[in-house]
C-alpha cells in the first residue's frame, strides 16, 4: 500500500513538473531524480552481525565494518546506532551506522555487548 502511494506521488510530481517545463526530457530527469532520492525505500537493505563485525548488504554495494570501527552503541526502539565516539553525539547520527532491527533489537544488543560498550 505504501509503495503504491509513493509511486502515485512520484508520478504526480514528475508529471506536474514536466507540465511546467513542457519537455519530455525534463520529465525523465525529474523521474530519475525522484527514484534515486527514494532508493532506500524501494530496495531492501540487509544487515548481518557476526564475531568479526557488521555487514550491510544493498543491491549495488556491500559495506563491511569491524568492531574496531566503533567505540559504543545506543539501543533505540527500532534498532541500534553504532557510534564512532565513546559517548552518544550528534555526529554519530551522520557518521555512525544505524541498524534497523525492529523486533530483533534485543538479540542485536546481546551480540554487541560482547564487543562494544553501551553509550549513556
């Protein structure tokens, strides 16, 4: 349902902007920009945690991090924020890694406690 709504919004916005410019070329450009800006909505991201570190798998690229890349973690309602600094800071929201785990947050925290300290 959400995907259909987002698709309708993208097509509507693209069509509206193309009407304003009057060009099919601009329509394709706007459509490409909208789709690229929402790529994380349309393509799934997979996270795996093991004894070596964290692997983030996306359709076009894999990211591998060791526990040495992070100093602490913060547990949230929908996941875990891996912090590059020893205490939670604003910069970790930009530089850190957020693992979306929803119902499995307790399991992720259990594994991370063996390798990192929990930020306060």
